[in-house]
């Protein structure tokens, strides 16, 4: 019975194989007939997909230039009128434009021209130019001059792109560049200014080749007037390809592919039009070259069909089993990657990227589905996160982050719904909340406080939360994120373990009195370091930090002023000629490189560094001859009014060499020998100017100086005033004036 059943199974299998073989022969003939058409459709779909990528990149860069133009228009220092005499302010305009250019690698040059302001000048990232000089020397256009520019400017109402044209740079190199003109303000009947963006042809062409990898055919970009913006063609066929583009029919589809025959050659022409600026993105591909491998494999295909017939059953079982395993694996991967998809959507939202309706739909539904019409972002930063790995195991920081994310998403259910994403810096978490109508910012602050309490209870760590503003559009989520990031960074000045609301921070910063930084403390700190007095140095550092943390400063300003503290220390060491040991030099480098979480951490690190430096300086001074310093100071104090006093004379009087005395005096006092003598003379001169009516020439002689011109120069450099201005100011002050 078993043997009979086996034979029946074999017979059934053979019948199935025969049926499959006959069907395969019929299908093979039909498939071959439709194969070419399928390949055409696939090539067409690929061309459209790649063109969309080019369009998206181009639209993004044009939007970046428009955003830069809006930022320039909103900067009062750039748009304000500056007299020609104020060279520094004009230089500031150039430096500001250079920063904008550095932030946008697409533009080869950014320039600004204002009607009737700052004379007939044009400010650019590369410098300041007379209008005629800009167009004749710096950038000489083949078909555009200063007069043509002014004529175009008078008629400019909205952004305009000039097509590619030869531009000679500084009379040396000629390149093809397109010029994008953006009026200030936009859509005004009479703009007061215009921004020029120069885009090199290589930027356009490189972008097309980089995205399309165009090895055959021709691709180009045309503006809304049909003018050529950029192109990329097969090597040695640029002119032929450009002529071919001009012969294309005018009724090409707006978004799609059409087969065109020119001179007996069949071409695939794909075209995409941007909704942002109306530009056309076109790709032309010869059908014969695209389908060449398919045509050449025609005979091979027939032989392959015969081979497939021989092994159809075996391959059916093998491929079926493999396909089954692949599908199961694919479903498992998609399910496990749902979190990654959700985080990708979150990242797009906080970056301000919105989904375009033409984008290709994913193979599964979006993870983020908003129920309510209000959105808010909170950013949480785990305090002392870098120390987490030192306190526990290596996995503890990851466990702490994961636990905090789960708690935040669970607490978010009380307000609506929420999703988390790891932040841009270590130990950071971004929380996007889609909240109900009755939810307030204070409710979000309470949620952040609960998360902080959980973290402290279970991990003995705290976190700082920054909370942005509520918005009613998902497209504005990125603004709430920027506000939350700013608020979280307030930890630097105000300490960690707190929740900061952006609106409250801004209100307090605007209500407070103007803050004046205590620069006078920096010379005192320098003097303490030179003397090697670590107690005084620690005191001065504490005073400087207290002056920062005791005020409601802007976060960015606080970080910049803190950097000034480290810079003062470095400058003092450099001016005093103090060579640090390798360990101390490495510590100073770390002060510059480390981004401290709070200003208190910075204070502790700076004090520790300065105490080590002061100990080293003090030990050096103690090893020197203290009696020699007292003799030198006494001799200088008695004879500094002698015009013949010199370093050689002082050294001879003390019985030492001039070079030794100079090194010793600077090491002990932190000041060069003759600079100290000049300081005494200047102090005496100030006293005589304020308290006597002696002529300035007489005062010069009395204090031991022989050259009045040298005295005037040193006095002005030291005091910021001429001797006569100092005397007038002293007399005015003693008489009750300002």
C-alpha cells in the first residue's frame, strides 16, 4: 500500500510537472514579447524617481538662499545706513555676509546693494566694492554691467534668476555662473535693496551628476522661462546633447515620461516640474543604449527557457522555500524597525521638513498619527551624563536613557499622546507632545518634573528640561524644538535639575536691567596669576563667575563671556612668558575643548588649573634672590626721573648682567624692566598733569623722558587720551563736571 501510494504521488507529481512545463513554454513566449515594454516602464520610473531627487535637492538649496535673504533683510546692522567714514561698521557688514556665505556652500558669492545707502557701494562676502569696480574688476559679466544691473534693479519686484553666463573673476579665471537676485523687501513697488547670489555652474552640474550618475544621455535644468540653468551630458557629446534638447516637442508631460523619435532615434524623455519655482528637470536617454543589453540577450533568453524547463520542479521547491523564508524575515524586520521609522518621522518634524504630496508612499502606513491640533516640544538633558559610565556599568547610561524615554511616553498619555527621540547631544531626549485643547505649558512642566523625580529616585541622577511654546500646526514643531533647546541650555547659567519654560525665560531677559560685564576683574586675575597668588586668583575667578551667574543673561552671551575667562588666563600666561609643564598644558587645552554643562563646572575646572599654575609660579619665585628684587625696586624708585636711567645702568649698579636682571625682574614682577620704569614715569606725569599748571614739555623732562613725541605716543596708547585731554578731563572732574 505504501509503495502504491508512493507511485501515485510520483505520477501526480509528473502530471504537475508536465502542466508546469507546458504553461512555462506559453508564458515564456508571452513574457518575451512584453519584456521590452516592461523594461521601458522600469527605465521610465527610474528616470522620474531620480529627477525627483534632483528637484528636491534644488528646491532645498533655493529655499536656503531665500532664508538667508530673509535673515539678511531682518539684520539691522546689515540694512542700516553707514557713512563712508565708519570703516569698522562697513567691515562688520562684510564679515556678516562672509558668515552667511560660509553657512551656504552652494553660493559662490553673496553681495548686497542698497539704493542710496553708503554711497555707491556694494557689500559682498569677499569685500566691499564700488559698484563699477564690482562689475568691471571683481566679477566681469559677459552680458551684464553696472548700468544693466541698476536697470534690472529698478524693475525688480520678485526673485529672478539670470541664466548661466561667463563671469571673469578678478581678471584671472572665467567661469559660467548664474545670478539669483532677491529684492528687499519682497514684492515691494520700489525695493530699497537687492541681494545677489552667484552660483557656479559646477555646483549645478556636480549635483546632477552626483544624484543621477549620468553615464549616458543628457540631463538639464531649465527655469520657468525655459532658460538653461545647468546640464550634464555624456563626455564629448555636450554640444550634440544641448542641440537635441532644443528640438524636443513643447507638449511634454508636466510630470512623467514620453517616448520621442528624432532623426529615427528613439528617446526616453522624462520631465518633472517643481511646484516651488516652476523649474523643469529633464532627462533624455537613448532607448537603444538603455535596452542594448536586453536586445543582445535575446538568444540567450531562448536557451535559458529550455534550461528552466529541465529544472523547473526543483527550482520551484527551492525558490518557494527561499521566498517563504525571505517574506517572513521581511515582515519581522519591518515590525522591528517600526521604532526607527517613527524616529525618522520625528526627526523630519523637528528639522522643519514636511512631507510633499508627490513623495513616494512608504510600504507601510506612517507611525505618527496626530489626534489633536496642538503641538509642543520638550528637551530633556540628563545632568552629569558623562559620569554615568563611571558610576555604574557601561550599559547603565543606555538603560537610563531607555527608562526615561518610556516614562516620558507613559506620562504623555495624561496630556494626549507623545513620542521620544534621542537628542543631538549625549544624554539628551526630545519629547514631541500632541496635546488636548485644555493642556497648558505648566502641565508640560509638571510632566518634566515627574520625569526628573523618577530619574533621581531610580538612578540617582537628575535632568534639566527645556519647554518650547504651544503651536497649532505640525509644520511649526521645529520652532517649538528650537525654543525647547534654548531653554534646556539655560542649565549652563542657572544649574541643572530644573525645568525651564522658554516664554518665561524670554520675559525675564527683556524685563531685566541692561547687564554690564565686569571687565575690570580680568586685569586683577591676570595680576594674581603673575604673582602666583592662588588664593587671590581663586577669589577673582569666583567674582567673575558670580557676576555671570547672578544675572539673567542670554544663554549664548553667557557662554561667550565664559570663554573670555579662559582666554584671559591663556593670554596672561603667553604675555608673561610662562612655559607650562606638559600636564598643565594638556589641562589648558582641555579647558578650551570641553563644553561644560554648567558654569559651576567651568569655575571648578578653571580654579583647579589656576591653582596648579600659581603653585608652579610661586615655587619658581621662592627659588630666586628676593633681596635683589628689593634693591632693584628701591633704586628704580629713587632714580626713575633721571633721563639717563637704563637697563645697563641699573644692572651695573646692582652688580649683575643686563640679561640676567631683565629675566629676573620679569619673572618676579611679571613686567619687563623698562616697561616698569615707564609705568612709574607715566604715573608721575599723570599726577603733575592733574595737580600742576606746568607745561607738558616741562613735565616730560621732570619725569625723566627726553623725547616729547615719544611721551605723547606712549601716554595716548596707555591712557586712551592725549596729555592735554587728560589734564582737561581731570580739571573738569575736580570742578564738579561729569
